[in-house]
C-alpha cells in the first residue's frame, strides 16, 4: 500500500419510457467486482475518501483514465493491466460520488472545479507531476476543466466517446426530460434512493450505451446499479452545476482547447447510440486540432468501447502514447 498522506491538495416516477425495468432481479455482484474493490487504494482528500486504481511501475509515464456516468474505475478493470503491461502507470479514480469513493451531500463537492482540483491532488499524492488524461463520456467535462486548470501538467489528452459540444448528441431519456424542462434533476434522480430505482436508471444508461435491451452483461448492470444507489444528490448536483456550466461555457472551452499545445488523440466506438461518431469526431477534431493520424475508429464498439473491444482500445491508446510521450 502506498503512502496515504496527501502532499498538497488543492423522484418521482417518470413515464415508462424513461425507466426501463429489469425483467428479473439482478444477481449478486460478481466475484470480479469483489476482486476489483480489493485492488483499489484510498486517500482522504478534503475530508472525503477517494478510491482509485493504481497499476504499473511507479516511475513509468502516467495515464489517468477518467470515467463518466453511471460508471467508475470498474469500467477499466480489463484494460488497465494491459496498458500497464505496455509500460505505463495507470491511475483510474472513482470520481467523488461514484464507485467506492465517498458520496458527500455537500453540492460543492461536485462542482467541476472541485473535481479537477481533486484529481490534481491525487496526482500530487502519488508523486506524479506529468500525466496523460483519457476522457470517457461526461468524464470529458472534468477533463476539459483539467486542461484549463493545469495544461502544463498534461502530457497528452485522449478523447474516447466523449464530447466537447452538443453536436451529434442523443441524450438518455431521463436527461431529455431535464433538458426539455419536463422534469427537474431532483425529480429524475430521486428514485436512486431505492434499489429498484437505481437499477432502472443504471439499465437505462447502460442499454443505450451497449446495444439495446438485453445486451448489458448482468454483472455490469448489478455493479453499476449498486454504485449509484443512494447517489441522487450526486446526480442532481452534477446536472445542475456541471452540465449547465458545460452548456454555457462553450466559448471559454474552445479557447482553452485551442490553446492546449500537447498531443491529442481521438479513439471512438462507432456504434455509439449516444454520440453520432461522424459528427462528434469531426467536432472534437476541430476543437482539439487532432491530426487525422491520431484518430482511431473502432467499428464494432459502442459507447462503452473499453468493455466492447478492449484489445482494440488498448492498441490504439498505447500506440498513440508510445509515439506521443515516450519517444
């Protein structure tokens, strides 16, 4: 176990179309999840515990994998060891409010700036000065804030099925309710207080990100349903703060990304029902200035490309990093 002293720190039910109920109760969490939890380390940052995966040699080039919703570092359980085997130190945090990390009730804990500062504090704790960030899903919101806050500490930025704007986006049904002002975040996410509500919301997100109803492995559904149970405050705050800031901050974000001078790459599962691959890749490329040579499309992967095509994901990521930061 590594040194745990921080060096410096910086509802109501909706229409049936929104909640997709499981046909049968989910089974108990798989043994693989127990193993994953046992592999996590923990550190106290700002009075709350952050859990994280840390694999690979301590002196190897560092890569931080940043998850979205409703996932956690569990999403990277298969790819992290392979990236580490390729010569990298892989750090995959459970963002505050997710996975094995604490779920504080203070809304300030979930502000985008607080998420960015917390990840920088984690890097400080681990003695990591420079690191690449790999962004997935709404983990991109936190990642773009990192680019704004500490561009000199980022050796590379990799976008994997994430967005920097709203072009080509098909939100999940519950999110559509919020964006259309048909329901408040509090109303949409209140059901997370119960196991049944958490399960329904987890399946809603996962099925659209996999390949439709019945396509999500039962073990994954069980893990993420358990993760988000009781996390309604987390989601309410995220959508009230981070998403609003994201939607209103396009001009500043464009300036931030245009000013970033480090290498960038885009790795994208083409069968993504959330993000139209053609539209979103073009949008990301324009904002990041990513050269064509650093764009990889994975034809048979959906939104959760790390789980759908792990070998292709690892090959594309390590190939880019080998050329960009280790030459």
